């Protein structure tokens, strides 16, 4: 366990809340950064990625950054993707370097290998040529490129995390239920929290690392062996475990709800 300060950007989002909860449960010092305050988190900076001043304030005294804040899927490129997923990444990396941050754990997406996942072979490894789905995924490639640059140029430890699908709404839960492939890239909130806690604690063999993060799949879509080897992370849950967090139901009810179709 480390007592160094960890900044979680996007701390009020679905994954962000799970990460904050897991880190606090492990006795870590956590600061949040989001546009709205995160419940139960005393050290909180309310601000935006587009404000260099807000980002610099959030990064003061930070050892490790878990960068989750972003427009979370395809949206208007100029109005949302560019400000949050391009300019925001620029501010996070530049200000992290100025603040002396040692480790950056940056949320990329499985969408950067979208067409490779569809065409195979499976599982998709970390070394495959990117095949981004659209502008959101292309912006995540920018994030991965920035991470590689800062690792090489400044010696910052960087983990680019190609996340699976952690649903944010009941509608997304239904989308995952209806698509078998989506269940194989499902990431439960609980596993998300445990994954990022492992990423904080890991001893890394190289400065720049790419890994995938999902819960237990029925059919292995992504290379999780590299994730286990580098971060000592193994998922505990599989679809539909964990969706009660999204549905707002008591634990144990979600499985029955999901299996009973219309």
C-alpha cells in the first residue's frame, strides 16, 4: 500500500466512483476531479479538463493519476471530442509533467481495435495494428500516443488501459444483454475498481504499457494474460454480475432481471 496521493479524474462517473471506493477501502489517499462533486470524497476539485488552471490545481502534490474523465463515446467531434478528449488529454499530460507525477494510468478503449475484434483472430493482443471505430476511438489513439511520448521523453510511467464496456445506464445494460459480443467485453464496476487499484500498486517492467481490462468473458476477446502478468489483475465477476449498481437494485436481484427478457 502506498500513501502517495492519487488523483482520479472523472471521479463522479460510473467507473470513477467504483475506483474511488476501492482505493479508499484499501486505505489510499484519493483526490477527485470532475464537473460535479463526488459523494464521500473530501479531497475534491470541481473543474473542467479544458481549464488549464483547474487541471493544474487538481494535480498539485499528486504521485499517480487515474485519468478517466472524457466524453465517453462518439459525440459531436468539435463540440465534445476535441475539448474533452484532445485538449483535455493535452492539459492532463502537460500539467502532470510539470507537477512531477510519476505514474499516469490513462483510460483508452477497446474501440481502438474495433475491426480487429470483429475480424479476428482472437484474443486481440496489445501489439495489433489499431483499427479505430470512429472519432472517439481515434481520439483514444491520440491519448495512447501522448502516453508513449511522455514515457519516452520524460520517463513518466504510463499505462494505457483499453477498457471494456462498463454500462452507465439501464439502457446500456439492455444493449449488452442483447449482444453476446458485448457480454464478452463487459467490465463490472467492481472489477473496474479492482483493476485500477492493481494498476496503482504494480511494479512495471517498462515505462509505457498497454493493457486490456474486462470482467471474465465467456469467449476471450482481448489479451488478459498480459494484464495479469503486468498488473497482477484477474477479474472476479462475469456478466451480469455487478449490474445492480447500474440498475439501482439490491445485490443479487440483477441476474434474474437480466435473464428475464421481454
